């Protein structure tokens, strides 16, 4: 069973975000202002759960990786993906999504229908969405 401790989850998310940005440990450490050698060692220690990260470095790390701090601390992959998607939305979209998520949690049938719609092939999905919008 994989380690689900907060430190292990952070390490996995850090590795994922670093690879997503195409950065080596050395490059990430350098961009954080730690220098190439010290930075590489520090990032390696975070990713291998040898060293815990402090709040100041956590903020700097998130800024360099262009992800919210909450993404790096998310409890699971789905939560992290949702946080990342929300961070990429504009303010109006975030407000709408913040209202929509609790509504979907309270209405499982609606959530199920939306998930099924998203699983359709793109062409059918497009038709179904157009029909849904035209109902208004």
C-alpha cells in the first residue's frame, strides 16, 4: 500500500509538478534561489521525504512551479487535479465552479449525468451540450 502521509503526498505532487514543467531538480532549486548544487540536493531531499519543507520554501516552490500551494498539499490526485483546474480558471469561472461543486455533491443524479455526457465521443458531446444550452 502506498504511503499516504502528508509528506509522501507532497513529495509525489512535487515530483509530478516538476516533471510537468520539464524541470530537473537542479533547475528547480536554482529558480527558487537556492543555487544549482544546494537546490538540487534540497529538491531531492523533499522528493525522497528526507526533509520537510517550510512554509516560506513551500510558497517559493509553488510560485516557481506555477501551481497553487494547495495543489502541492492536496490529499489525493483528484483533489489536486481539481485545484489545478480551478487555479487556471478566471475569477468569474471560479465563482461559478465554487457554487456548482456543492450543488453537484448534493445532486448525485445530476453529477452522474454530467459525467456520462463527458464520456461521450467529442462529436456527440458537442451535440448534447448544444441541446442543453438551447433548452434555456
